C-alpha cells in the first residue's frame, strides 16, 4: 500500500492506494470510525463490493442508499433522497457517509455529507479509474442542474480515500478508457515526462498490468494532491485541472449526460483545447497529433458530437469557468505546460468550435 | 453608523448598524461590488425595500427571486427555484446574492449562495429584529427538512451585513417581540448585566425607542460575533448560542413550522431550559421567575403547545445537537452563565418535558 497526503491543514487526509484494500477489515474499520454509517452506492457496484464493506463493519449500524447507475443520479432530487434516509434513521453529526462507487457516487454522497447538518464526515472508496485518479481527490462535490454540470455543490474534503486497484478488474473496458483521459490530462498539464511514460505504457495500462496501473494512479493522485494543497478552492492554479473540461462539460450537457461518459467527453475536450492552442500559435501542430494519437491508442473517442458551434458555446458559457462574462479556458503552451487564459481571440475559439462541433 | 467585525481570518466581514442605511446609495454600492446581483426577498418585504436597493444599484443587473413569506419557503424545492434563476440568467462565480428579508430569506439565500457553483458571495440586509441580532451574523445557512429544522445547509459567511434599524418600523409587533427572545438569550448565555439592562429597558424596546433598540442590536451582534469568531463551525462554545433552540425547534417542527414564529418558540425554549436547570439544581428558582417575567413583559408566549412529552422528545432527538445518540442541552448555571451538557439525569428531562408539553 502506498499513502499520499493531501495537505490542507486541519482538513488534511490520506489517500491509500493498493491492491486488495477492501478485504483488509482493520483498514476499513480505522477509516470509518463512526457508529452510524450511510453507505451510498449504485445498482452495479453495491452487489460487487458492499458485502466486503459490510463484513468489515459488522459491529456498526450501516444503512444503504442505492441509486441508479450513471450521471442521471446526480440531481437535487436524488440528493433529497439521500438526506431523507439520513433523517429517517436519525443520523447525527457524528455519523459518516461512505461513497462506494465512481465519480457520480462520490460527488453525490460527498455533497450530501457536506450539507447534512451543515457538514458531516465522509470517506471515499472509488471504484472506477476516473474516480481513483480524479474525482475522489480534492473535495469537490456537487450535483448537476439541467442547465449545466456540477452547478450545485460544495468543497468538502473526505477524511480518507481508500483506493483498491483490484476493483478495476470488474470495471467495463469503456469506463477504464474514460479514466485514462484524466490520467493523460495530468501529463498534459504539468508533467511531460509522465505524458511520455504514458505513450510508452498505454498498452500495458489497457491490459491492466498491475505495476503500470499503480504507477499511473499514484502519479495522477500525487499531481492532483499537490495542486489542491496549494489552491483548495480554485482561486488560481487549481483551475488548470479543468483542462478539457469546459469543452467536455458542453458535450455532456448538450447530449443530456447520457451518451457520453465524463472521461470520454474530457478526452475530446483535451483534444479541442490542444487544437485551440495550435490555432492561437502556442502549441506546435506536432504536439496536437501526439495528443490525438495517445487518446486513440487509449481507446478514446476523438470526434466531438456534431451539436454545432453555437450550441457548444452556449453550454460553455454557463460552465463555472466564466468570469465577468468571459469563459476562461485552460490552454497548452506545450505538452506538460498548461495555463489559464481569458485573453484569447474570440475568432480563434469560434473557428475551433466550428471545426470540431460543426457550423 | 456603528461597525462591528466578525473576525474569521480571510472570511472576516463587517456588520454595519445604523438608521437609514438603505437610503445611502454609496453604502449599498460598496457593499455589493458585483455586476450581476440576485436579490432574494419575500412578498412582504420586497415591495417595501427592494425599490430602494434597486435605485442604489441602477447600473447593475439585478434579478429578483421573490418567495412566499414564512418558514415554508425554507425547503430544498425553493432552493432549487433560486438556483434555477441563477442558472437561467447565466450568473457566474462573480455574481452576488443579496438576502433582503428576515431569517428565512437569509438562510435560504445564503445556502443558495453557498452551493451555487460551490460558493459565491452574498450580503445580508436583515429586515427583522431576529435576523438583525441573530441569523444574519455567523454564516449559518440552511433549509428545513420535514423531519427537522435546518437539517440541510452550510457554513457560508456573508461578505457584509447591512443592518438598517429604520426597517423595524414596518415590522409587525409580533415579529419584533419574537426577535426580543433572541436578545434575551444573549443576556442569559453570558452577560448578566445586559440581562439586567433588558429588565430595565424592555418597555423602551417594545416602544422601539431608537437608542434602546440600537444598543440591544449592537450588544447582541457583538456577543454573537465574539463567539462565532472563536468557534465558527460549532465545535464547542458556539453551541451555547443554541440555548432554548433544541426545545424551540421541537415546538416548531411538531406544529409544522406555521403556528409559531421561530423567536416565539425560542422564548418558550429559554423558559424550558431554565426550568430544567432549576430541576437539576443548578439555577435558583427565583431566576426562573425572572426569565419568565422578562419574556412575558416582552410580549412573548410562555406556555408550550401541549404536544406531549413523547412527541417533544422525538423531535428533539433529530435536532443537530445530538451526539452519540444523546441530546446535548444548553443549560444555565446562572443568569449570564450557560453551559453545554450531555450529562444530565434523563428523569429530570422527562419530568421537565411532561410539565411543559403535557404527558
């Protein structure tokens, strides 16, 4: 087991990464030091892993909320259901919420923990690659609004993250590939050597070779933990982690959060960010080709849905990256060097959107 | 104008108290430094004071959300409506929420600001005595759940509080009296001299004599600001501010949040807390009589609704003051000295509840 710490003063917490962690009863018992535990999971993950968690916590009161699989569970209505269960069981401020699932479950359960009684503890047990490398780390919680993703939420740090790499064995290939988009993102943002390591090891990752997978997860979490530790509430640098996300969120919203996995949309978003960077002259065209090639080898989609540039722009404008009416974009100066910019030519953005989303 | 500061490091903010503040355009403009402003108010207050606010902010984009008057507006559904308006107007992270109203409006608007895009700024302009002395200060925001009050919320500090004492002239007498319950609470918790000042000035306060009112509001805010500054998230001392509230919340919840004003329920709650303190022998019986007398002179109810001790106990147990299954009570050692206790005789609580709520 490897342990990283997200350094946030009194909100610091460990991320434990290793194979078979869910079968270590003492580890679960120590991570979940509460009498009353609300286990939030979905219909796919709960049958697979809730029994192991329940076995480790046999002496606690564990109540389950099982929601449907997929992004459609991230609504204010579902949040209300989770809160209803907390209230119905008279859970107090010392109760704990356990998120057992992917990013949707972590975001939903984390937000429920953030606002129930103005904040109770929660623990993340991420079961998708995407959640393991991204959404379980950093305390962003939220539900969606019909007008845009993650528009209702809170910063609420977990007290611990338990990442069992063995659970990826039951993850559908499509989901694993979606997670790789976020891994590639970290290389693009700030670690060219990691990007090159990914170019060399992408096939091993797709085959789920344990050593490669462990390294990719650990390095991804390490990069994210460092950035979050310096800028918890996204006042500056943390926005770099949104590389590909403003475009990706537009894809997800325009297609109703059902056709595209988040990671798939982010993958295309990375490509569009790179294309825009080439268009404004900061990124060499050859690097765009490398990004596209790596995404393809990871099994990810590279063509955006043909929703039209105007629709894409509309969904981008409600994204949280808007400041003073202008969308801030994360763009690339190089592979391994991203920057936040509101100072780009509108023409270049329009042309990029038309090229990728259709006129 | 008098100014107090709530000292919370990077979340510190001023409370400005004075007569006629809402007519000072420059004050409102400085307090609300955003292009896009969501004004949240209710059907009673908006016609009275929204025009003055709009006049001061003529150069901004001010969008209004007007909800019904009363506690029934504090629901997850109404929160959804407020968020819908923020989204529909494409308000970004730099938008600002202005709460113009009493405690319900402040709690609802503040929680909307807390969770929209994971937190945007908000400003409180409290228009009831209760909001001016209590709910506008300290950053507690929330909506209610059918199972209990304020069960869904956040700690989210305003960037400024503007308290115009002139607005109390349009406040119904019953609401003014309800606010006095919270004022009396501050004396009971930690300031015997202030309690005695209230005994001498209660009639002047009921007549709304400006000097008396200003002093009562300033001293109340000062006490609250000091306590909140030392314990923002209610890990300890801040719970003292809940004196009377666990009993009061049970009254409000058991009567559906409609028959009792919050302050009225708190007033009875103060009396029950004092009665319980007499029963366990920490408070002299003569002090209970003084509390009852002051509440009566303030025009407040002193008889609890006859909902029965069992019902009262049930509603108390879902209140947020529960820890490890036991209700923590705020009790009195003297007038001017409260303490938090989970270490009381259950028999004494049962007897107190039977005496006050009926068998």
